[in-house]
C-alpha cells in the first residue's frame, strides 16, 4: 500500500478520486439549494465556505502527497475525476439526494409542528386566563369607581 501511494500512478489515482469527491460535495450543496431556498447573501456565504473547504482539502493533499509541489497532472487528475463523476453518477446522485433532503425537510417541519402543539395550547389557555383577568379587573375598577374618594381631611380624621 505504501508503494502505491508513493508511485506517480497511485498519486494520480488519488487526485482523480479527490476530483470525484469534490464534485460529490458540490452536488450535495446543489441538492441542499434545491430543497431549501435561501437568500442570495446566504448562498454567497455557502459558496465561500464550500471553496474554503475544497481549497483546504486540496492543500492538505498537495502537501501530504507531493511535499507542496504543484504539478500540472494534479489539475488534470482533478479534472478527469470531475468529468468522470459528472458523466456517470452526478444526475442520479443529485436526484436521489434532493429527494432525501426534501423528505428530511418535510419530516423536520412536521416535527416542529408537533413540538409547537403544547406551546400553542399553553398560549391559548394563558390568553383565556389573561382575558378573564382583564375583564374582571375592568369590572372591579368600575366597582371601585362607585365609592366616593377620600379627601386629605377625611384621611386625617380617620387616624
């Protein structure tokens, strides 16, 4: 195995697999975008994060496998891997992953709705209690308004 990684053909095949992996990750991002609509600003941030991840991964590979030497065959192998992935399984993977993300989105929405039911019930009950208290406080204030006001002189005489 060590000989395979140290040979030029082995390294070339690793970069082809890396091109396939990068395209697979990109299709995951595409499936997420199809299933969850976001604002353009969020999409830009997602793109930046994706490319930071890809660049970090490639830098790690280049420094690990080639001692930091950038060669033309690296880009050729990445391109070949991307084209192989795109021509073979990209369409199927994107379709399946989009359906999976849509299903997860539906499940998540239903779960949120189920979790919010007790909160809604609590709010309805509290709304009724608050309305009851407000109505009774209004009635009590009307009741107390019927009493005559005590003046300062009357307060002094009561003591």
